[in-house]
C-alpha cells in the first residue's frame, strides 16, 4: 500500500525506517526492498488504536537511532456504511486510527524534532476530506479533521523548524 511504498522510497533516499503494522501484515516485500536499498528498519507490530503501542514505536526509533527526521502518518481504517447505520464502535475506531494516533504521534515525534530544530511531519489524508460519497462518515470526518490538524501543527511547530504538511490522494489501488 501507500505506507510500504513510501517507506521504500525513503529508504532509497538514504533513510532508515520504522515500520508500524498490524500483527497480521506481511512486510517481507517491503523489508526486502529496504534491505536492497542498503538501509535498516525496525518493525513495530500493533494497533494504532492503542496509543501506548504508538508511543513505544517512537521510543524504539529514538533508542535505535537517536533521532526522528520524518514522520509519515499514513495508517487508516474505515468501514463502508452510512451515518444511518454506523455503530459507535466503528466511529470511534476510525477516529482513533485516522486522527487521534496521528495527532499524538506528531506530538511525540515533534518533541524530538524540536530539540534538533528540524523535521518533517507528513499527514496522509484523503481526497474524501473534501469530496464525500455518503458511505464512510467517520473516515470523511477524520480526514477533514486531519487536514485541519495539519494547519494547527504547522503553526505550532513551524517556528521550531518542523515542516508539517498533508497530502490528499484520490483513489489508489490498495487493499483498503
């Protein structure tokens, strides 16, 4: 998907990578390409709805390499349903993975970036933040909020040398 390809592209440009993934994900195609690029990687498996897991991934990166140059908030989760039928648990899971985890990963990574006076946070949003289809209300709301959060974080962290930006891809042929 987008995350794996992004990690490979960063590795090809000289970055070591921390890969966050669900325990069921097979990252071997990605890790092979990172190795082929001559870079190192760490795999942190867990669920981004669990913020302790997310924070531990940041700590593992700092422990391994002593710094964080770039954070790519790419994880997403959604259910195809309408507002008429969505369950509260689905709504909350979507917001937790698509908005809350990126917000706090940004906070934890930015603390390390601020100490160095540089860094980049990239939020992978979605064209659906501006073009809803009526079939994924929590996802649309979360991605719209992620766009707004990007502006807030850029205002907060920009003076410290941290660039914060958002990309809004359209339909991409991935598992999601």
